[in-house]
C-alpha cells in the first residue's frame, strides 16, 4: 500500500473542527510533516473515501460521530475494513474505551487533548511499520501460495489472508465472510468448515484437499488447522503444481515401468562387479533363470561368453562409459547360448558403481541370415549343377546315340543267335543308360522351375492308345495283360501339354510293367466332374505287381527314392516318380499311391482340362501317312562321324529313294545350299566353326527366300531346347532329341515335308 513516489496519507474521521485542526497542527510539528491528511466528518463519508482509495497508512477515527457513536463505531469500521490501521480518538472521560478498542482490533488509541506531536508521530510510525510487515507477509504468502485464517465462532469472526481467497478463487469475498457462511455447502470456502469440524474433534489436522472450483477445475491444497481456546487457526497451501508434477512423474514412471516390463529386450541394472540390482522379465527369459536366482548370483557376467569378449565389454564400458551394440553370447542355464547385442551406459552415482544395459537377442535373426546365405549358396550351386548337367549331357549323349543307333542297325544285319543276344544286351543297356541320363537332365530342369507347359489341342484317346501300343511290347515279353479302360463320357480333344502327359503315363505304366511279374497292368480314365468348357479327370495305373512296403509309401515320390530289392538290377535312378509328381503338380493336379506289399499298386492322379473346340487333332498323325517311296533331298548338318552314319542308315532304311547330303559344319551347309536345292535340313546344334544356331540364323536372314523358308529340324541333346518353344525362337521349325527315336524322326520329317509341299 505504501508507495515511495506518493506521499503518505492519513484519513481523519472527526466531526469536531477544533480537534481536527489540532491534529493537523501536531502532525505538521512532528517529524512526519510530509503526511497528507484527508478529513471527513462522518463514518459514511469515511467509508466513501476508502471505497475509492484504500491506500492510507492509518485511519484516525473519532468514536463519536454524527452517524455513529461509541464502541459500535469501531465495530462497524472493522466489519467493513478489517485490515486498516485504526488509531482510535477518545475523549478523556472515556479513556477506558481506548483499551477495549485495541483489544477489538484497533492498532492504537490517543486521548484527545492528552497527546503531543511526538506521541502522534510515534503512533503513525508504528502504523507504517505494521503496514510494511503486513505487506511483506502478504507478499510472502502470495509467493508461497500459503494463506492463513482464523475463525472465532463465539464472536462470529472469520479472518483470512488474501491468499486464502485467491486459492479458493473467491477474492471478491475478502473481508466479507462470517463463520456461519461456511456451513453452506455452496460457499466457496465451505471446505474450511469441514476442516474446522475435524479439528474440533482431533485438536489438530493436517491433510491434502482436493478442491473443485467454480469453473469445475481441480485444485489441490494442503491444510493444517489447530484449535486453541475455541479459536481455529489454520494455514492453507496451494499444492496444485506440485501435485501435477507428482502425477506426471508417476505417470511417466508407470510408462517407463511398462516399457521396462513389456520390452522384448532384456533390460537390467547391475554393479560393475556383476551384482544384479533390477531386471525385467525379458532378462529372466534370456538367461532362462528367475530374477531372484539372477540377483543371488555373485557375478552375472559369468553368463557373458566367451571370457575375452566379457572382459572387452567391461573394459570398454569403464573407459568409454557407454557401449553400443556389442556382440556377445549369453550362456543360459538351459539350452543353447544366445547371440546377443548389448548396449550399456555407466551410471554416475557416488554410492553405486554400476551400469544399465539392454540386451537384444539376435539368434533368430542370425539364423535367418545364415539360412538366406545357405539358400543363396544352394541356388548358386544349383545353377552350377544345371550348367554342368547341360554340358555333360552333350558329351554323354553323342556317343550314347552312336552306341544305341549302331546296335539297332547291327541288329538288322545277318547275325547268328549268340551275336543277336550280345547286340540285344548292348541295345538294352544303352537304352537304360540313356533313360537315366534323360531323367537326370529332366529333373534338373524341373527343379530349376524352368518348365513351361504348352497349351495346345491334343487327342487324349490317341495319346493313351499310343502309350498302350508302345508298352504292349514290353508287357508281352513278360506275359502281362495290358488294358486301357476309358469311361464313355471322356471327351477326346483337350487342351494341354501332350508331351508332358505322355511322359507321366510312360513313367507310371513303365514302372507298373517293370515291377509286375504276373497278372495285369490297367490304365483307367474316369471323369470326376465337368464344368462349362472343361473336365476334371482322374487317371489310375493299376498293377498286380510286387507292391510297395507301407513305410516306403510316403517317400516314394521323392527324388532318388527306391525300394531296394536285390534281384532287380535295373531299377533306375529313383527319379521317375519324382518327375511324374512335379509334372502333375505343375499342371495343377495331385498324384498319389495305394499299394499292398506283395499284392499290387495303384498310382493315381487328377488334372483339369479345357475341352478343345477343334474336334480333330491339329497335327495329323503323320506317321500313318508316311509313304515309304517318297523321294526327297535332305541336308544333314552334323560334325560327328558316328552320328552321320546312324542318321544316314536309319533314314535310308525308311526311305529307299531319299537323297542325303552331309555337311560337316555350318559353312559347308551354306555352300551346299547355294549349289543345290533341298527339301529339308536336319541341323545339329553343337558344331565347330559355325554352330546350328548361327547357321540357322544365317539361312533365315541372309539367304534367298526359297532357301530361307526351308524346313529346318534341330537335332539336340539338350532337352531344354525342346521346352519353352526355344527352338522356335532360334528359327527352327521343330526338333528331334538325340539320340533320336527313329519313329519320332520319321514322323517329324514327314510332317514338315508335307506341310512344305502343300504350301508350294
Ligand atoms: P525308378 O527309376 O527307380 O523306377 P521311380 O521314381 O520311378 O524310380 O520309382 C521309385 C521306386 O518306387 C522304384 O525303385 C520302386 O522301388 C518303387 N515303385 C515305383 N512304381 C512301382 C510299382 N508300380 N510297383 C512297385 N514298386 C514301384
């Protein structure tokens, strides 16, 4: 209230002009001469001044005024302005009133006519000091957010500092509260009533309160209240900020606690010499030991291995104060050690030499990485294997072709019975060997996922008849009955890969014949269902052979799986069924087997086919139309002498009137083509100087039209040329696999010659 730049002010409420004048004079005489005096003559006028401006050091109050007289004047004043310094002016006759006034709350009293300038100044100075103290107290309370109150119910007095009202956000009630007001539960200060009631029972109360303010917001307060001689003395402190911080800290701690306990990474605190202070669940899991057991360990670091890594970790931690993603193994009480990354920070604490750590288990990650590496390696080696297979196939197949072909030719010459037997053995053995080589080539192609299936029209019935025709020969040798049962409602023309389906049947029927010594082999075709434009068919190959032991049934379709039997020498490679399975599955079907050891086997598979719209085979069965006395010019491009001979002899046996010209390589072939007219070319793919691919390209792009359009059949040992329609990409019309099946060779030549001739 005091202000250095303003003059100090005194309010004088006195209706006697003489008395008022006297006070003015005394004040001037005193050492406080720079006081301003505001004079009013009634209590009402005095209040009006204070309502405007309460900034007075003191109020000099005469008790007998026109609108109030005696002690009630003071009471009225205090009721309205309890915080002013009141110096009561009494007459000589009612001196005793002065003492009573001080007891009631006045600061001092002066007896009119009995005080001098010095006494007046003393009293005013005291007022100023008191104001100063009160100001500082109020300031302190404001800063500390502590208010105090006093309540005397007996004399209906309630006094509270400004801060109390500020805490309750009821500053407008300052100086206007009576003890009974607090009873009303809607009163802003009602909470204090509750405290006072508790205090009257307990004598002294300390507690935290939660206050709901007018606007609904929450405020926390600490209150302490005591009662002395029926008067309540209390302090109240606003602790909202502290509570809020505490709450935030609690929440944050809970959050961290949650992260700590939920973390998949092991988190722990330990001393540098290895005593565990705390750890989460993941730590127990990682070490596979309970928390208590970990805590009882002398040194948790014994779990860190190998020892040199453990030492390195601790040294780094001590010197660098922090370690990140350090690779270490954690030995566990049960099971394999785990590969881990540990990150740790040294803790700076005078009383504790320790660190906190997070350990991430990367065992699975490592394992996956290793698997990926192994897979990459496997893929790499599969590629190597494939190219090895491809290159070795040529090397093996060319001489095999010669052996097989020559033994066929030899068989047709004049031999005695013994010689015939030898030739037959050579022929059969080379056929078996060729089968094995082809199987190996085949499986490598399938396993590399390189298989592409044709989707062309074919006659299923013809295909099955052909299988039976070919296998009949072998069945007859063993006196077996080979039967074909096609249900009536099976459509003839389907869409699919004829060659691949053929191959499946040859594998299954071949096995059935091979492993049956008496009885029959039966091929059964049934319709599972039909739908718009297609059919779902089931194929069964049933035999009355040796059967398959139960325990072998599961692995029979795996590569290189064979049921060992001593008597049978030519069992093959164990690849046939694995190839058949891949072929069926890659065409969308499933293959299976039922078998009883010693009684027979039943292999079955299903496949869905589109029914072909063309009701006739697009490629006519040319074989039947081959005319043996056809005359035509054939250019054979082949560097291998044996193969030249086999091809020539085979072709001449079929067509007596054939004209065969032989070129040793691509260059020679082109020379011949420039000199002479041919009807068809048989082109070996692998030749020195200019290979089949280059030669074909040259013929197709560089030579005159009538030569460029000539039919060219590739001869190749590489099965993959035949797949994917690769030969077409290379510019060939068709292919024959070496060593060639004579019938296939004749058929293909006839087909392409015929086409060519009709075009011309
Ligand atoms: P392999 O080339 O040895 O015939 P497969 O994969 O075709 O290879 O067959 C694997 C094995 O399954 C054969 O060695 C044989 O023991 C058995 N097996 C296959 N088909 C039959 C069958 N119809 N009857 C009895 N055993 C069979």
